[in-house]
C-alpha cells in the first residue's frame, strides 16, 4: 500500500487500490486535475492584467495620458474572453465524450 505525497500524483486506477473516495473521469489524480484548473485560471487572469500593466507603463514612460492603458485593457479583455470561450468549448466537448 502506497502512502504519502506520492499518492497525490498517482493515476486514478492506482488511487482505487489505496482507497480514494471519488474517481475522476480520466486517468489523472484529483490533485493533478486541480493543478490543471488552477493553471488555466491563472493564465486567464494574467492575460487580463499584463496588457493593462504594460499600457500603464507605456503611458507613464511616454506621458500620453491613459491611451495605452485603455488599449491594454481592451486587448486584455478580448484575449481573456477568447480564452474563456475556448475553455468553455473544450469542456463542453469533454462532457459530450463521456
């Protein structure tokens, strides 16, 4: 019987042998699925924030008011929206294959 931190990274079929309660829908452990989702959410958040920060920096550097800040906000919002739509489309496709 395996115990400890190693069990977090084992595929679900190995978790069945060590007494895991919930079996995920694929071969990843629940911890790995949580890490996958947290990385997706972090990436989308960074897609929204980084263009705004770059726009702010450009405005400060060039003294252009808030033109680049607004451009960065529009760019970040549109890129994050495309990523969210892609994510929703992929999870809807995953639900259909089950």
